[in-house]
C-alpha cells in the first residue's frame, strides 16, 4: 500500500482510486434522461422500463454476492479491473443500442461494474488513504459515488437538449472516461489481498462482517437503504412522474433534477462533515421521510416541477448522509481484511429495496391510477425511514456518545494509534 509524505500528495492514490468509482457511476446514470426518448422510439411500457432498471440490479447484486470476499481475499484489483472492463463493454452497448434488448444487456453489465466499484473501488479509496486520514478516505469514496451519479444525468440531459441524436455523443464520452479509468485502476499500488493472513471463511457464501461489527453495519444500512431507494426511484421513474404526473416532459429537467439530487448528496457530506456520525444517521432518515412527503404532494396537492425537484434534492441528502455515515463506520470500525465484504453487505441491504420498490411501482402504475402508485411507494419508504430513525437513535444512544473512545474513532481524523485500538477491539 502506498505511503506518501504529508501534504496534498498524500491522498493522490486515494483520489485516483475514487476516479474509478466516479466513472462507473457516470455510466450507471447517464441513460436516465434518455429513457422517455427510447420509450417513444421503441415503444415499450413503464413496466418494461423498470425491468431494464431491474436488470441493472440483478447484475449489481449478483456481483456483490462474490465481489467483497474476492477483493478481501485476493486484492482489490482482482475485482476492480474486470469491473471496469464490464463498464467499458456496457458503454459500447449503450453506444450501439437499437432496441430494448441492447439496453437490458448494457444495464446488466453496468450493474456488475457498479458492484465492483462499491466493493473494491471504495475499499481501495479508503485503503490508499494514510492511516491518520481514514475518515477522509471514507468521505472521498462516498463523494466519488454520488458525484459520478450526478454527473452522468447532467451530461446526458444537456446533450439531449442540444443535439437531435445525443446517444452516440453521450456514450462516446462515457466510453472514453471508462477506458481511461481502466488504465488508472491497473496502475493503482494496491495490497495483493489477505489470503496469506489465514482463513477468512468460504468464498461462495452470503457476505457478512465479523460479529463485533454487525451492529455498526446495521446502523449504517438502516439509514442508507431509504435514501438509495428514494434516489433509485427518481432515476428510474422520475422522468415518468414529470411527464405523466406533472405534465412536464423535459429530458433536460429530468437530467438536471437527477444531477442536482446527487450534487446535493455530494455537497451535504462536505457541508455537514463536522457533525457526529450519530447525527448523520438521524438526518439521513429524516431527509428520506420529508422527501417522500414532498413527492406525494407533487403528484396530488400541487403537481409542479418545483416540488418534484425539492423531493429529489431531499432524497439526495438522505443518500449522501446515510452513505457517509455507513462508510465512516466501515472505514473506522471494520478490519481491512473484511472491508470490501462489509461494503458488499451494506450495498446489498440498500440495493435490494432500491430494486424491488421502484420495479414494483412501475408495474403498479399499469393497474391503479398513477398518483396512487406513487403514494404507495412513498408510504413504504416513509414507514421504513421513520422506523429506522427511532430504532437507530435509541440503539446508538449508549454507543456513540460525545467524548467516548468509540465516538472519537468516528469524528474528525483518527491517529494511527486510535485506529489500531479500534481495530483490535473490533476483532475481539
């Protein structure tokens, strides 16, 4: 693992690893503003659209089931490099797509690439940060994900508005970005893995973390899941809500809302970084709840684009803060030889509801009034986020108090001695 001198250069390899995460999420969300265009050109339903989104989730969750253990046992590159090859291939398929079958294949591979990025790519970002900058490494990893997720729709939405045939331009640029970061990934100075450190459990098993760390992972997942489920809804069905529920069918607006959502997710992590992780957890659940209240209002009481955009921004805040809290808990509590598997477990817990609820809503639209389907989705997320807020708030009261050794390990930058002590405690 690279060790660098003090100053800005000490994070250069961590930032390089983060660029691979950003590139994959640019690919992942670039198609968002094009879905309504493809629906009109190729004539497929909202249900089929959610199947396309579901194909992405199949690739993602299938990869998460094995990627974490592989990255911990044999090294981050064993997962990250093939993941970026999948990203390059997916970009090529999007570039050449002529019907929905191409989209299904491209989304499946994009999901696999994201699975590699959130396990090996994020773990590499944290690993390559100096020991005393692990919390910064966690923030870089989290920000890289949401920044890429926002940049993709912005690029796509702007080009869709400016160019009559934007598909080739959008995915030509994405193909160049993913190819460049594949080269970066190959050059990263990463640890070869932890297989030599002794048994780490069977490779083909459900991802998990050491028993002492499961409580912290559960806290993070409880806040992360409602946020990412909300943002997944805006990515998959947001254009349909604008076109059908609000009568504002603008690709640029859909892309700008998605971009703004993830820019909020990025910015709020830096703006509120000084707050305690316990506060991040609570704010994430609260933002998800208010986002769904606002979404409901946007298709019932006051069907306006402004309310829809506010709801999207609140969803971004929910994901950003929940993700930051969860990754900080993993980065400072979970031993390095289980970190990628912990990331896999976290993302499985988040992406399963993020896949099932929007897909279910897409099908429900075909059988009930549009607004009723959206209200049903919003109510489900509201119920979960409220339950998470109360449960996590009570559970963390005795464990993340200000001034305790545990809280010190999550606030600010930890020195090497503090982190080592925390790791030893976690392993015990």
